[in-house]
C-alpha cells in the first residue's frame, strides 16, 4: 500500500499570478542574500587579499563536496515528496525520516573531522597541508550547520512556504556579513568561520518555522529507526547519491588543478570571476527553484508542463540577458568595487565565463524536469557530460601550460555542449521537447548577443557598447512583455 496520496489537480493551476508573485518575492530575497554575500566577499578581498579569496573558495568547495557526499539527494526528495501529497500524516513521516537522517549525517561529519581532517588537508594543499589542518577541521564541523540550513529550507519549500524560506536565507546572509569583519581579524582561523557559523542560527530559525508550518506536534514526532520506514518515506536512489558528489567534486578538482598549475594568486583571480558568475546564476535559479519544481509536479499533461517550462525559461533568459549585459559592460568596475584593484585580471576571465550562463539556464530547466520525472539515472548522466568536459579540459590546459583564461573557455564549452545534449536527450527520453523551438532560438540569440557584447567591451569604445546596451534593452522589453502576457492571460 502506498504511503502518500499524490495530488490530482482537477484543473490546470493558475501559473501566471503564481510565478510572477513567487518571482517577485524570491527575487527580492535572492538579491538581498546575494548582496550580503558579495559584501562578505568584498570584506575578505580587502582584509585577506587574493590568498583569502582563494582559500575561501577552497573551503566553500570542500564544504559543498562533503555535503554532497552525505546528502544522498535527500533534500530534493523532501521537496518532491512533500509538495506532491495532501496526506498530512505522510508529511510528518517524511519530516521524522529526515530528522533521523540529519542525525546520522552529523555523526559522520564529526567522525570525518576527528579522523580524516589531516588527510583531507594534505590532499588539498599537498606538502603544506599540515599548516592548514586546524582550518580544514573547522570547515568540516561547520558543514553540520550548512546541512541543517539546507534541510529546513527544503522542508519550507516543499510546504510552499516560499516567503519564509526566503527570509531564512536573508537573515543568514546578513548575519554572515555582519560577523565577517571581526572574524577575519582572527586570521585564517576566523576565515573558516565565515563558511558556516551563522548557518546554525539560520537553521534554528528555519526549524521553528518549518515545525509550525507542518502542524507537527511532539506527540506525533517519532524519529525513524528502521531502514524500511526510512525508505518508504524517502526512497533514496544511488543516482541521487552520486550526482552531487560528481558535481561538487568537479569544482574541487578544477580548483585543485588551478592551484597546482598556476598558484593561489591565479586561483584567487579565477575564483573572483567565478563568484560573480555563480552569483548571477544564483539570483535567477534560487528565485525560481522553490516554485518551478513543485509546479511541474502539479501540472497534468506534458503539454502543460512544456508550456510552463518554456515560459519560465523565456523569462529567465530575458532577465539573464539584462543582468549579464550589465555584468559585461561594467565588469572592470564591478571587480574593483566588489573586490580590490589587484583583482584586475579577473575582469577578462569574467567576460569569458559570462558566455556560459545561457547554457547553465538551459541545463537548470532540463535538469529539474528530469528530476521531477524521477529519472535519477538520466539526471546523473546528463550532469556527467559537462562535468567530464570541465575536469578533463582543465587538466589538459594545465598539462599543456595554457593560460588560466583557457580554463574559463573550457567552462563555456562544457556548459554549451551540455545544454545541447540536454535538449536532445529530454526529447528522446520522454517523447517530446520540454522547451519549444522559439525559446531555443531565443537562447541562441542571447548567446550571440552576449558574444558581441564581449567583443565590444574588449574594444573599449563607447559607441559600440551603447549600441549593444540599447539592443539588449529593446529585445528584453519586447520578449519580456510577451512572456508576461502569456503568464497573465487566462488558460
């Protein structure tokens, strides 16, 4: 007998007001959170310099890969299982199972910190690993807080408490910014606390909100103690386990290769550009994830899902075009404002990485659709395409003695190729494209326009840059109005 009762909507949901409202709330929250994060990076750049930016990049990636290795894709499962059921008792079972899982995660991280901290440090820093042993252990133990924050955010997302999840993120990011400077005065030890110290506070706030939203009481709460009960509530797939490990492992591999091949200063430059790129993508995707995945689960037919996914991607591409165009034209000023003048070379890296962003948006939309279908194996293999190109390409660049700019071009190639593979693969796997032809054409046009913008920015001439900016605004207004009209029109 099934434990849950999937939602059977009697009519198509009203997508327009929903997505516009969700985008407005979560975009404001994402922008604030990202702004606080950028402020934190600025403080690190000023106080700790390029070496500090390089180290914080390594620490963040280490934290991410440990989380990926112990998450088993359960966060996405929580959103999926909670958002597609009306059975309140089943929601409570999912929460109980997730709590038990978090306890096991915390125990594993504690053991890794005590037993393996030194070994991890040697792997990351080679001969100088012993000097970073304490720092690595502090980073590892703080991943418990990051996991807790991730967990409560997933629960709130599954319960459709988008605004509350957004506020938790804002508070956590603000506290990180507020405590960054005094922590940085402690040196490299203080730098490690920037990773996750405030996540414990954010997780506590989120846990209270999630508890209230779920209607769970202490009498109803019973931690899961058997594998069968856990698997009924959260059926883990081995593909979900491998996916995050491979993805985050590739980031760590690239950073390690850049460090060994070019040095910490060059890694600092690369991480500065990479931070701005990932920040821009995070503003868009973090705003939409909590709405996009649950909505796919509530739509009846493939045609409805296709229309929803295409309209969502169109809106994201328009916003991406405006944002990345601003990033390209103002790259040298943004680098100086957000970091310091010594990060000047990061500007040229950023102009290259900007061309990878349209591909990332396509991958995001297709990936979440595959995840919604529960096809975890396909989800892993599609991610493995660009991950493989990224790592192998970076290794070749280092071995051949190419510049660090070549590593940035590898990122562009990897994500662009993967975007094409995703479009073809989804069509073959599910009998039709989830993104319509006009939206695909828009994606290609955005790439071409951004490439022209990069070329104009490199010339340093004002007139071509003004023409590029005008073309971007005109296209964005035309496409944006049509997209919003589709969302707002009755279905």
